[in-house]
């Protein structure tokens, strides 16, 4: 079919928006805790409400795409995100925040299912690998920028600064809840995406066999395969690790090093996502030179060392070590996902749906850390991440894919 550059750009924008809305929880958790007088344990329910939506919606969203089409699912997804953001912006409160985050999470889960097959069709199969990497760059850029937007809003709303944007937010946001302005921004972005998508004509996507989700025979066959659930736990452990670090960095730095969450805390989280993005590109090169299992083991060991340094080092060491954990976490998701798909001979679409449901690890692990933090303190509670990192490390030892990643013998072949 004819390639559609505009649709590709729109999909890249959707990747950006998904990340922008998803990875803002870490910077604002200290504000939510203070504003609503929450314990660390209760604060753990915030990422839980968001990421549990992935466990609920990943497979149903795949079935919805086949029945109703990509455009309809995209419109529903952004409408849910708009409703969730507006609900909290208008009526900020802890219970409302949980409902809001779940609605936004459902929307984001639906988007994740739609955009990769759509990117393949709109950009062309021959450019799919390149466009996928480009999409990850957009995803990482949004993760880097969203904490900076949070800092900008908190420092400027109700600060005496003028300008149409800030003055409008001053009228909408309570003076003691300046950070809620983010959710007005999210609501506006989501509504704009609804309007744009409603006006755009999308290409017809014929799903490949390995993109289809079958909850019948394929699911039954995969359910009886032990490796399927071991790799599901791998994705669960990775997303739990990523969110367990990102969501608690700012609160940790505030408690143990008296760091301002609105400035330095947000900046450290921004660097965490920035280095995670940079690490993705280095990982692409390493995966052309080395067996993916060896890369996974090396990066996981690096993450463990960085985590120890961040938790038990000085303030300066923590400020550098936390972002480094993001760098070392960068290759884990893609390596685990590819090892998983290369370990079963068929039903890859259904298997992908099962693996995507593992994103719910981002709900459970931060919640566990929050609960443990009530008992032993956040510093020791974050050592729970050694369990998830230890499991990821084990994958590099026991994984036996049917097909190994393609490697070159030297750097000259890499750039040939």
C-alpha cells in the first residue's frame, strides 16, 4: 500500500503523548503525599491504579482493534484519558486520583496495542525497524521532558508571573495544589488528540498472524507452556523495577537527602528517563555484537550496583546513581520481549498480548515498596527491587531461545 508519512508522524506523536502521561507519577508523588496527607503505603496505590489497567486491558484491547478498527480504539483511548485527566483537574482528591489514573491507564493500554501494527502499515514493513527505534526516541524524549514541565508549572503557577497560559491556570488551580495544573495540560492534550484523530483518515491494517490475539486454542496452547509464564514474569519484573525506581526516586531523595521534589528531584527523574533512552541506542549496537543474554546479564549487574550506590551512598552519589539505574535498565524490556517471542514457535500475537499484560508489574512492585516502606522505611523497602532484578538476571542464564539474535563479527560489519 502507499506509505503515509503524516500517519507515521501522528503515531510518533502518540508515542510521545503515551510517555508524557505515563511517566509523570514519579515527580508528583511527593506533592500528592503532602497535599492529601498520605502515608507512603497509600501513595503506592497511585501507580497501582494506573498500571493495573494494563493487566486488565491489554488482551481485550487487541480484540477491540480487530472488531472495531484502529481509529475507533484510538478515539476511545484518548477520550478515556481526557475524562480521567479532567476528572482529577476539576475535583482533586486521593480517591478521585485513583479513578483518574485507572481511566488514563486504560486509555494508554489501548493505545499501546494499536500503534505498532499501524506504524508497520503506514511506514512500510521495510522501514518498520527504523521507525520503531524512532518511536522509542520520541517515547524517551517525552519521559525526559514531562518532569521539566512539572517543575516549570510548580514554579510559575500562582507565583506572580504573567502570560495567558499561566494566568489561565491560576484561575483553574487552587493555590495550594499548583501541581494539579499538570492534569489540565493532560486534559487539553488528550482532547486535541481526539480532535486530530477524528479528522484523519487511517489506512486499513491487515493484522499479520503474529499480531493477532486468539483467546481460544492459541491461549490454551500457550497457557500450558511453562516458558510463557516465566517470560511473563520477566516483563512483570522489568516494568516493576522501572516504575519501582522512577516512582520513588523523588520521595527517597526528599526523605534521606532533603532534596526539593519540584526542582532537583524532578531533574533526577528526567535524567533517569534520558539515560534510559540513550541506553536503548547503545543497547542496539551491543545486541549486534553480543548474544542478547550476555547483554542482559551485564546490564542487570550494572543496575544492581547502581541501585546500591543510590540507596546507601552520599547525596551526590544518589543524584548520579539513580539516573544510572535507568541507563542499565534500558535494554531489559526489548531483550526479554525478544527472547520470549524467539522461545515459542507460533502464536506470537497472543503471546505478545500475554507479555503486555505483564506491564501490570508497574502496579504491583511500587505498591509493595510503599507497603514495606511503612514498616522498615523507604530505603530498605527499595531493596525489594533486588528480587525483581535478580529474576531478570536469571533470565540471562536459563533462557534458551529457538533463534538467537543475529550478530556481526566486528565493528566494520556493523556499519557496512
